């Protein structure tokens, strides 16, 4: 489950960065907050629902792995939001991740 979620996120970000003709350069990515890079509503909505499901319904033994995946996703999205090109594709990426999570998180009884 972690692998499919991570792949969806990485694929979506890769497509967006490729479509913009930009390569990710961590040294060139400013702090998201300093650049006004707050996440789109679709992203915060998804991350909030995922976090709620994780805490309420996922067994404690599976939580660390999923929490780590969510943290990595949030970090990647915040970096992407720091640029206009990255932010432009984030809504679609977040919607795709949300759709994938609806299926994968059903295993825990979550309705996303």
C-alpha cells in the first residue's frame, strides 16, 4: 500500500515538473512559506483526511510507515508549492493522491 501511494505521488510530481521543463533542484527551492507557497486546498483537505483516518482507524503497528509516507508527501508538496510551476500542478497531484487513497484506505474502514 505504501509503495502504490508513494508511486502515485512521485509520478504526479514528476509529470508536473517534466511538463514545466524544470528539474527539481533542492538548493534552488526556497522555503515554501517565504515564497508564499501554502498548499492548495485540495492538498490540505487530503492530508487532513488522511491524518484523521490514520489516527482513528489504522492499527498502531501500521501507523509509523503510513505516517512517514504522509510526512514525505507533505514535504515534497511544500517544496513544489514554493515555485509557481510546482504550485500550478499541485491541485491535480493532490486530487490524484486523494483518489488513490480512497481505495487503499478502505482496507482500514476509512471513508476519504
